[in-house]
C-alpha cells in the first residue's frame, strides 16, 4: 500500500525487564546479528515509509542506550521516547499520550518482535482503516487443551477457531483511547490492547500476521532469530 492521508503513529513497547531471558538486562538490548533487538524493530517501522510518528516506551535505566539507538533514526522520522509505567498497560497509555490527538491510527508493537516489516505494517493499517480495530495473529498449529487446576483435561476446543495473538495491534486513536479510559475507570487489567478494546465493547478484527513475527522471550528464541535474519539477508 501507499501512504494514506491522515497521520499514522506507532508505539514500540520496550520498557520490560525481560527477566525470562536471564540476561540481567532488558532483552530488547540483546545483540542480534550486530545490532540490539530494539534497533531491528525500530528499523522495521522507519524503513516502511508508512509511519509518521514513532514513540519508543523505555525503562528509565535504559535511557542512555536507547537514546543512542534512537538518535540514528531521528532524521528519518518524528521519533520520541517516553518512560514506561508499572504495567504494560501503563506503558502503552504513556505512549498514547505522547503521540497526541492529531494521530488518526496507532499501531502498538512489542519491542521484542524484531521481524516487523512493511508488509505486516501495511496489512495492519489496511485492516484498521476498514474495521477500526485490528490484531495481527496466526492460527494455532497444535491441538489446544483446556485443563483444571489439577491439570485434568476439561475439553478440547475446535482448533480452527483459535489464533495466537501477535502485535502490531492497531486502532483508530479515538477507539483505543476510549478503551484505555474505560479500563482505568473500571479497574480492568488487560494482557494486550485488543483485550481492552474488546472489554470496552469494540469488535476487533483478527488478520494474518506471520509465523516469523516471533516475540523473543528466551535464549533459544534469540538463537532462532539470528538464524532467521541470516536466512533473510542471504536471500536478498
């Protein structure tokens, strides 16, 4: 797709600790083929040419390193940094406030998903323009079991109806702001932005992301990402 009229913003959420990775520092700063993970994520949005404003949500303790990385791209896009909050929800809300009200559409993306590309951003924007709220995801490949607290299987849901949610999750700005304000007013804690929009009564459209669009949460996934990047670069 070509750039649409209207202002499109993106928020990269990179304020986590990444404790499951066991690095002792934020996993988005882990090296990946010569660059920190977060830089690959930023590059994906900047090089797409489809994003007008980009906000990176960070931990205060990562500020110096993050500013050094962001400085490399500031001449190519309206890019700013904002501190995260206690929970992911608070971090995203800080990002939304930083983007401002003149943004029409916002894409919210995990900093630890470095394989974001123009194609996925384009599909995200197209679905949001059409439906108002959209979530990247992929159909599950495995059979899913619902279990009780003792790990006894309660039922086996129909696999064709189950998708794994990814990011970007994207929204008309008025929809996601209203969803967040309602969530805070009602004390709702969501694990993702689509969940907050659903809780506020909005229909969210699921669209196909990519099996390559992995979230790096373990050392094994970091190794897999290295191999994926090498394969991508060798095929170009």
